C-alpha cells in the first residue's frame, strides 16, 4: 500500500466541480426566492 503524503493530490477537477455546484446552488436559491416574493406580491 502506498503512503499518503498530505498536499500532493491534484484537486483541480474537484475544485471546478465544487465551484460549479456552488454557482448552481446560489443561482437556484436566488430564483426560488424571487418566485416566492413574486407569489407573495401577486397572489395575495
């Protein structure tokens, strides 16, 4: 079994995936909040 050395793994792909996930999540929350606000204004 190989020894693990901290900080040697290439994590570029994981960082890009996480950045994409955070961008998607942030935009989704903004859209959902906008829909809720518009529903509160126009449906009541």
